[in-house]
C-alpha cells in the first residue's frame, strides 16, 4: 500500500485528482484483505485512537503516529488491526497490509530528485510483486533511491513460504514516486 499523505482527501483538498484511482484501488484491496495486521517500515505507535500531523492540518484526534501508520489507519477506516514493525512475526495473521512506496527519485522534480537507478529499482519491485517472488522482495536493496517500502518488503519476503496468487491492482508515479497497490495470497513460513 502507498503511504502518500495525498491519499487522504482532507490533506489533498482537491489538489490530487490524479490519485483518485490509486485511492480507490487501495480501498478495494483493504476490503479484500480484511487485515488483522499492518506492517509498517518503522516502529509503530499502535494507537487505534490516532492522528496524523504536519501536512497543513491534523487528521484524526488521538495519539500522533508516523506517516505509514497514519495512512494505514485512514485506509482501515476504524477496523481493528494491530500495527507491527519489521521484526514482527506475521504468521499468525490471515490478512496483512504492508505499507511503503517505491523509489522517490524517478524524476528531477521528485522528492529525492532524479536518480539513475530509480526506474530499474522500481522495475525489480514491480516484477517481484507481479510474479509473487518473495525471495526477490527479501533481497531488495534501496540503492539510494529513497524507497520507503524496502524496510517492510524485506521482512514480508522473508516471512512468506510461497505465494499462491499475485496481482498488481494499480501503479502510479505522478510525483516521481512509485505508488503501487498489489495483493498476494500466501502461505507463511514457520518461524524457527
């Protein structure tokens, strides 16, 4: 799942209609997954009564949380789900949202400015997601392209024994950042 704050209409304030399809794809994927857990690329606050600050307004009314957790909580729309970090054991969950973006340096105007490895890196990510290649996700290296998803995708890749079905629902990069909504049906590896 993407973690752009512009997914939240109150933050976008009509300035991001180019994300309408991405927003809808993310909502459909959440309905499909019916997640019990959310894997974020950092240490979660894990507060169901949350808020997200710093984008010109505050969304939510509770404890301030990080961007990935805030976007996840907004996507969950009140559903109960445990927010976990990269070291979590995912095998006990039947539905997991994994939060993160691809490179943030696909163009000169991107947040990370143009990096020559950004597009090849994103092609590897999309191939891994589309092919259900968990080992490729586990082996990802950011290579300096500012991919926020790597710290969540790597542990996801290590946690998966096999992928039964893999779908990429939507891909967008309107701001030089790769946003992707993908769905996997997996068998978890048993932790030793």
